[in-house]
C-alpha cells in the first residue's frame, strides 16, 4: 500500500508538473521568437539619439528618492549622484519620515551644502508605502514650482542606486517623444553571496534586454522598474487629475509596475532605452546591490509577487477588451504563483518517485518506467535546455562568461527563493483581503564603495 501510494502521488504530480512546464516553456519560447525577430529590426529610436556629448538641456528634471530607514546609504548615494550628474537643470527631492531621524540628518547635511538637494519630511510616521512617500515628494515639487521653473520630467530612483553620468542626457532627449523612458537595471553581484545576489543579475539581464523589448515590440504596456525611469510631466498631471490629486496609488505595493500600465492606458508610449554612451562595453544602466541573503531575497520577491500577481490582479485587471498582446503580457506577469505551484509539484514528484524506486529495490520488485510519455519528457528537457542557454547568453552578454556559468546553478537558487516567497506572498495577500494596511516592507541596503569622481 505504501508503494502504491507513493507511485500514485508521483504519477499525478509528475504529470501535472510536466504539462505545466510544457505550457510555460512554449510561452517562453514564443517570447524568444518575438525577440529574435525584433533583434533583426533597426532600433530607430536608439540610432537617432543625438550625441551624448551635447550638454544642451531642454528643461528641468526632478528626481524623486523615497527614503525610509536609509541612513546607511543615502549620504553616499546623494554625493555620488551629484558628482555624476554634474552641472545641469535638475533637483533631487528626497522623502523622509518624521520618526527616522538618522536618515533626516544624513540628507539635511547634504541639502545644506547643495541647493539641488531638497529634503522633504512627510507628515505621517513611517513606514507607509513607497507610493505614499512619492506623493509627498510630488506635492513638495509642485509647491516649489510656484516660485521657480516647472519640471518637464520626473525621474524615480531608490536610495541605494548608483546612477549613470549620462542618464539625464538620455531622459532629456527622449522625454516628449515618449511618455516614459526606462533605463536597464544592472544588479551588482556580491562576491560573498554570488548565488543569491547573482540570481537578480540573471533575471534583470534577461528581463531588460529581452522581455521589455518584446513588450515594446508587440505594443503592450511597459511596466516601470521604479528606478532609472523618467515620466513626462504632462502624463503625470493627467494621472493626478484622474486619481483626485495624487499620481501614485498609496495603497499599492508595486506602484512602479502599475504606473507603467496607467501611462499606457492614458495613451502614453513607453520605451526601454538601451543606449550605449561613452562606455561602449555596455548600455547606460542603473546599478545597485540587491538582497544578498535568502531571507531578504524572499521578502523582496514576496512583495513583488503580492503586488503584481495577486493584489495587482485585483487592482488593474486585464486592460482593454480584445487587446490580446496586453492580455498575454499580463498573464505572464501573473503566472508566478501558478509557476511556483507547478515547481512544487515537480519537487514532490521527484521525491515520491525516488522513494518508490528505493522501496521497489528494497523489496526486490521489478523496475517501472517513469509515469509520463517519453515525448513529453523529451520536449520538456529540450525546452529547459533552451531556457538555461538563453539565460546564460543574456547573463554572459551583461557580465561575462564566468557569470554565465554561474547562472546555471543560480536558476535552482531562484526556484527556491520563489517557492519560499510564494508562501509569504499568499499569507500577506490574505491579510490584505482582511483589511491589513499595506506597508513598506523594505530590506536593508548597501551602497558600493564608489568615491565621488570615480566613473564606472
């Protein structure tokens, strides 16, 4: 009876997982085909970009940096940002909370020495949500505009970001032609935690070099990453009017993702700007260290999963009827919980099948073949090999061949993080359905040792 139960469990879970992997693999393969076709087209917007040596500024740019409990990084981030941006018509708005004195002190010290930094302290104690902090910065900027120039674009950054010296030039030239411009995000790999921190590098290398390019190619909404993105002022004004005074939804856990969808719904066009600046080795990008511990990575992934795949589904729906490419992309955005279920079933199947094999060997029973068709097993093996090869290729293009090799074991680390994050996301989502207030569930940040004046 034990053997029969193990084999029945392995048979059902293995078939469920195999079919799930097949559907997911075909979906990923379709994205790859669109990308490969798109790669043959000339990126007219990139080729037409004026020389980055031209310092002509077409209007003020406001940079929003929400900061809760960021005393460890905000000082270095602001100093490096001011150094890399250099002269220009811009202003940094940094949002802090009245019960976070350490962050306030770090920002105030820099703001006193440089008028381009504006410290904004919200009325409510923290943490609220990042969107709520961004709304506070929005209202502070509008008050300032009563006495000074009006910003033509708003750029979003986090307190741990390492900005690129050329990013404001790119935003200045592309905003107006596009409602939103997203630069690639390039996670920095912590050599002391190469597996956990490095799996972000693999994911973003593929997402910002392929997946966002595909979304742009098929005409779907371009979700923003919340860092290294610029939004045209008129679009934010229109969204603000529709939302009753605030451009960012304070009840959202992933306001950046939803803002990208809202911009597309308002008729604005977004783009992923993969532009090679003075450094021809890689495109202009935003760099930052992502979580390097398992617990921190699980917390961050759970917030993304809750905000996009669970609560986000309730909040933004499917978009326009019969907009099939948009529906396809939103299904991909929300498939994480189902993918985790399929992955969990696969692991259960492997364990159950292994125990059944050991039991048969122990009692001298004859060997039984795997309970799934050979063609299905072979097809999934090919799709898995293709998927790992694609990930390695994009990681290699961004970080070199050594990291491409590391991307293979990191795929399994990413699966583990996703499994753990799914449990936390579901618990959090249920709490939200029962009326729990969304809060800023942030992780501790580290700023790289980059001294002002050093150009990376």
